[in-house]
């Protein structure tokens, strides 16, 4: 089962520490023709700043969506945003996209 929010698909929708999820992005950047999209992600605990911050280049699929497999690090909340190669950002209007993590 997957979870969709604003052009972001998370499969499976239960994020578990040390397990891999597939993120698919067909949000604003993809819709406006981005040729490259990167996921910017990290984890936080009880409202702290992001930890274990990483960027991953996503792969463009034949539909024009972008995908990446990400292993979920230890933390309470997994947060993501996206940018293209021109550093245009999709960060959910400054709120980022955040998901609870199981196994913290």
C-alpha cells in the first residue's frame, strides 16, 4: 500500500527504522519540466532540527515522475523536500513533508 500527498507517493506507507521505502515524486517540479530532481531528507526528534541530512538524486521514469529508494534512519519524524538542478524547491510551502517513523 502506498501513501500520496501533493504528488509524493511513499511505498510502503509505514516508515520503519532501517527499512527501505520507495519515494515517487510527480509534484510541482516534475510538472514544470524539471530534468533532475533531488530529495533532501532527514530525521528529527520532538521538534529538533533535522539530523542525518542527505540529498539523493532521483531517477526519472518514463511517466515523467522521479523515484528514489531511501533507507529510513533512526528518528521520530522523517522529513523530506525536493529541489531541481536549478535549486528550485518544493518544500510544501515551508512546512516540508513529514512522516512518523516506527521503531524509534
